[in-house]
């Protein structure tokens, strides 16, 4: 609930929910999604905090069986050439080999209205999850966490160009695979959940590493010059250490699978992520959180440490 002054919020911003995606549209409206498993829900709000007061709508129910009918994970809403798209992971229930990224399209100006049309699964080279897009330099890029190329890894992040928001063209390239011990915690070696920041002439690919149920699930980072060839792996420099990780002192574990947005007045950068409130708490206890972040003098994002739950913090600048 809101405080008496409506000027503070607490983490978590919802009691439960994994893979939080928050998008601020050009008209200032926020759209928010989390993993629900058997459906896709879309939240619409004028504020980032206090999502308990947001408008919520189920926008997609899958078929009862078949491809894309089970395990609906990690939905993301995007806006491409005046059209809304939602990317989400789903399977037929038979496991990782059937897991793909599906795309919904809605041509209504308001994504809470109109009809969502299933454009099918993205034609990725291997099964995978956590698909996202990057609109940059007049091109549309697709990144996802793919299985299968490296038997010793759970997943690695691949990129390709798109001819439209649901179709890949050309060769997929490997951008990052688990190289360091901190990317191999919890029994599997994982790179997943890619998303992007663009600032100070650079692009930053932020990804999640290790298993989502491990205390040491964390965020890694690749950086590239904005005018470089983004499909050339050598354009990207990988950080040797996580850029956001657990805080034992604050009681926050397994922070990851994040998105980025800005405050209502556009003056602040915010990271939205899920975390687990106790050690070895299990993936069922993932909760969406958010906090403001900053930039270093070298032009790198500084996410700090996960802030404690249940403590009041100032709401994003410009919230009313």
C-alpha cells in the first residue's frame, strides 16, 4: 500500500513474480510483465511503484496443448514501427528441447485494447529462452539464450539480425558463454536474460549468470562501441566480474533477470530485477524489485548493491 505521503516505496514491488520487464512508452505510460507460467498478463500504470494500483489484464491464454502451450516465461513488451510486440518463452511441456521464443503482435495504439495475434516461434537455430530485441542504427537485432551448441553449458547468448519482428535472417553469432566460476553456480553454467543500455557512445548488454535458484545468480555485462559491428563478437568486451550480485547484509539473494527504465520525468535510471529474500529460498520465492542506479566517471553503469526489502525509499523522480 502507498505511504501517507505517497513519496516512498518498498521492495519487493509485488509479493511474487519472476523475470520482471518494465517499459516506459513515449507517452510516459509504464507497461510491466512478469512470468505467470500459464498466461501472459500486462500491467499499465502512470507510475513505476505501487503496481498494486495498476490496471492489469490477461492478454494471452495459450492452447491447451501443443507447441507454446506450457511454461510461459519471461514476457517482454516492445514497440516497433508503431506496433506492439510481446516476446515470451514457451514449450510443449516436454522440456528444454521444445522451448522456443514466441511473438505476439497488436496493432492497436493501446496494447490493453485490440487483438493480440500469435506470429509463431522465432526461427532460432537452437531451442532457447529469454528472447529480446534491440533497435539500433536502423536495424533490428534479436538476442536470446540458446541451448545445444556447447554440451558443457546450460545456455549461451546468441544474436542475429531480423527481417521483421518475428523472423531472423543470416547467421547467428555467439556473444557470451559461461567463462567464469561466478557464471557456473547452482549446478549449471548459464548465460541468459539479455537486455540493453545505450549511453555515452556505448551499448551495454546486461545478462544473468548461473542458475536462477542459486544464491549467486547475478548480472554480467558486455560493452561495445555504439558504431561497431554488433554481430562481431570481438566488438564486445566482457566484464570479468559480476556487475550486480547478492547482498548478504541486506538479505537479498539471486538478483537478476532484469530490465531498465527511466523515472517519469526522465532524469533517473532504474533497474528492475527479481531476487529471493533468503538464502537457498528457491526460485518459487522470486520477487520483483527496483532501484535507482548511477554512472561512473568512465561512462559505465554502476548498479550498486541490492537494497534491503521492507525499507522505504524515495519513489522515482516525477511520480505523483
